C-alpha cells in the first residue's frame, strides 16, 4: 500500500520537496509515496515501454518514458510508463534535461505486481 504524508495546500509547495525513490506524487491535495517496484512490475514496465517506444519511434510519432514526472491540473504524477506524441514535450537542447513536464501524457500506465 502507498504511504500517505498528509495534506498540503498547493502543488507548488509539493514540488519543492526533494526527489526520492520510490517517488512521491501529489494527488487531490495529498502527498502519496508510490510502492517500490518488484521483479514482475519492473519487467512489465520495461517490456511495455520497449514495445510502445519501438512502435512510436519507428513511425516518428512520439516517445515513451519510465517514471517521468508530469505536473498538470493541480497534481503531480509519476506514471510507471508514459507516452507523449510528437510535439507535446517541452523543447530542450541536446545534452540538457527537461525537468518540468507540464502537460499530461497521451498514455499513462500504472503496473501492479500484486494479483487482483
């Protein structure tokens, strides 16, 4: 189960927290720490991202990311796998890292390694 840290008034305050592993998310005014990845979840994340990225890159239609933070709509999420279509990510120069992604992904996947 995810760890809840309590209420904060704004996403801006949350974004001042230092990054940690597993990552923290800001959802509905609450800070929640994601669960650590188990073996099955790690493998599924890699497989899904590899397949989706291979498809998207070969057609030059987008990119896939593992654990990329996206802040939008008053929340800040770190999906296991996210996909952004071409042109929706912030532009940055080669060698620079775009830290703040302020648009939701086109596709976001959360993978659970607990049976349901």
